[in-house]
C-alpha cells in the first residue's frame, strides 16, 4: 500500500507525578505538509508504518476480550446519522482538513482529549492525514502513539528530538488508530475505525468515549448461555417466587465469577442442543475446563461427540474418544500402556 502524507503533526506528551495528582501536558513540535515530510527525518522511521497499520489483521469478533486489535463503531442513536457522534465529527474535521493551519487546529483537539485519559503515559503522538494513492482521493486519519522508555524519555530541545524519538518508537510498541476502517483494499467503512493497542492499558477505549466495539466470542457465548439459563428459570419456577429469586441471585454470582463450578442443571441432550446453536455461528469456539489439577482443552463441538461427561459413585468422570494418542515432551511409562477395557475402569472407580 502506497500512502502519501498530506499533513502530519508531531507532539510530545509528558506526564509528571502519579495518580490523581499527575500533571499531563503536550508540546507541539512540527506540523508538516507533503513536501516537508518527504524531506524530513520523520520519514525515515515512519516509512511503511501506515501500510503495516492498514494491513494488520483484525477479527470482528475476537477470540479474547483482551485482543490488541479491534474494530470500533461510532455510536449512533436510531434515526440519527454519523454527524450526531462527537468522535466522528472530530475525526472527520482532521481527516478533511484542506490547509495546514486547519489540520493543526483540528488535531490539537484530539491531543487534548487524549492526554485527559486516565492511563496515558509520556511519549510521542503523531496525527497524520494520508491518502492511499491507488484507490481514494479522500484521505485517511492515522493517530499513532508510542510510550517512552525511561532511559530515552529525556527530550531537551528540537535539535535532539529525532535522535531520541528514533530510540523510543518501534513497530512493536506503537499504538494506532486508523479511520476509516478498510476491510479490504479499495473498500472502506465510514462508520468504523481500527484500533491497535498492545499494552494492557486501554488508552484508546478510554479516549474514544462515543465508540463501541464488537463483542468478543467469549462475550457472545456468555450472553447466549445466560439467555438459556434465564429461559429455563422462567419455565421452571413461578413468577416472583422466593425460589426463583434465590436461583437468579445465585446465577448472577455465577456469571460474574472468573472460576465457576459445574451447576448440574441441564441434561446432556439439553446442553448439546444449546451448544449446537453456538457452534452454528462460531464453529471454532473452544471448550476449556479443569478437573482438579488436570486441564482439558478442546472444542465445544467435541462435547457429546468425542468428549462425554458422567458421574460414577459421586465422582466426575470425563471420557474422551480418540483414534490415536500422542505424547510430547516428558517421557513416561504411560507411553507403553495397553489400555484397560472401559467396564474395568468404571469398576475401579466404583471401588474407591
């Protein structure tokens, strides 16, 4: 991808102190036009970055809540258009700036909003207006942030700026926003943007208060499971009964717990039927559980097919079917086992 920089502003963000007493401020160093950028030292370490940001893969429904790259969507109330969203209006003013002066004036609002975020750290903030030569006349907006490491955080004056920043900015650490989101080359989604933030601090999610994100797969599954449980409760218990209230209260605790014990409320057939609805939309959804100290990793689609759960003499038993067994690392005598017949194993469990 061949991007042409129309305008680019370079800011240094500084944070002094910690917590609520921290003082945060920014300093504008340069705003460059296309020709200035081509002849500047900034080009040396930004060349290729816009293409990397655009090509970085992102899943609409990520497999984890902590996915570093996400698709954001400007929040719009029914009956209103994108211009009703403050974040969209701000981004679009910077994106559509036709003069260097207007570009800087507009992007300073972005910088001021950014340094008000709770987790912001010192570093460099770059705001770029860039055109993808091959496909679009209308430009993209890129916001790029890199935190300073303590050993390179000292910036004394404009003449030493580039040397210090080259030490601090790396592809690995750079956080970014691209607007609009480009799902494929030559295709844009005007109501969406792509963010990338590799650290645990959710800088951009705090900064973009009027942007929502597609739910992750675990969130979607959790919502579906809670809905299934709620339907079961409504069908089983009388409305406003004390028993129903107690179960609903216990289910709230269950839903909020990071580690949850088996509830023993549905039959295998009911669970398989509920799982089938989830698998239809997300075939690769994982199944993870722990039996005492033994961890099991598989797919939800394996349950009822090659993974079976039972109770024998009051103890939980997990049966896993397989055509082969492979061992990796850590040699053991088990590799030479001639497996017992299943009834003999069940008998041993019964005798415990």
